[in-house]
């Protein structure tokens, strides 16, 4: 039936030529009706969508990136306001650890390939959280000077400076030492220099080299002082001068590490 209708339509119109009205500049065509008023021929076409195009392609990777970015914000929010871990309660420690594990899992859940991502280690990193600081000592789970009333020590910013070419790995700590009144507190920066090497695919081993102290503020004109190293035979067994930690998350601006004693640390590029 449809074929018959189409054939009839074409037969009736083919006998009448298409003409353009005199004086018309448009591209519209009119049927020339014998004695009748010319009728406008309206022609429309619908372009078919090209076949074989997957408009959803690539959205999976974008969704994964968005999920990782959201979990990174969640982790940084969980550790903010904890004074790098010094003010963390057990509930804060658990919340930070859970947020870090979510981010690690979303990023692949496997070990970080430090050989392939070595360039991402390069730079000066600022410590924003360490679960070890909740022990209220600057040494974390290792022996270290206590904070608070026992010693007038105030911990400032903590950085890690990593040079992947020279294999230098420096822990840089800003410290304020209290002084008897009316003397002002002494501000200084301690740089604990190490060398590092990659162990396996995702672990780093650091070996202590030396400690240098530089005063700041009113005493900034004093030259740097290298602190004498404790002889190995007098060093406590827990302080071997070296340590290992695993990098569990690494991108261009955020790094998560877990120490050989379970310490969770979060860094952002400075």
C-alpha cells in the first residue's frame, strides 16, 4: 500500500515542472500549476547519526579520576586541623587511616611503581599529617624529644626535600626553643640529610648522613652548625640511622607513605 501511494504521488507531480518565481532570490521551488496558484514545495531532510560511534567511550576513566580526586579531598579534610597529627585523638587516627586506604584502593590498590614514577618524587614536600606525632614526641614511635611542658619545644613546618638525581633525601624541620625570660625564643631549622635508594617497586630506604642546624630570626646571621654524629657503638638499637617506608600513593602533588612501624604520613608538594 505504501509503495502504491508513493508511486501515485510521484506520477502526479512529475508531470508539473518545478519553477522559481520571478524576482525571487530564495532557493524555494514552486509547482507550476496550470492556471492554478503555484504551490510551495517544502523539502526537509533529517541527517542520520553516524553509526558505530560510542559516545560513552572514555567516561569510565574520567569517572575514576573524579573519584580519586574526591577521595584525595576527603583525606586532606580528615587530617586538617590536627596540627600535623600532634592534636590527633584515636578517633582522628582511625578516620585518617580509613580515608587514606580508600584513596589507595581507588588509585589501583597495588604498589606504586617508583621506577616508572621517579620524577614524581622530585621536589620539596610539606608534611600535613603523621600518625606518629600522636605519641606527643617529635620522634614518633621512635625515641625523640617530647613536646609540651617537659621541654619548651614548639614544632614548626616539616618538609622533605628529594633529589632523584643525587639521591639526596633531607628532612627539614622548623623548631622554636623556649628561653628564660626576658630572652626571646630561639628559632632554628634543622636539616637531617640522608641518602635514599629504591627497594623493590614501592619502598624507599634512607640512610642518615648528617644534621645541620641554622638559626633564624634575630640570630640568622650565625653560620650553620653541623651537629656531631653519635658514634655507632653509643647509638640506641632503635636508632640505626636508617629506615624504610612504602609509598602507597603518589601523584604530582600528593604523597602517602607508610613507615616500617606502621606510621601513616601525608605530604603535599610545596
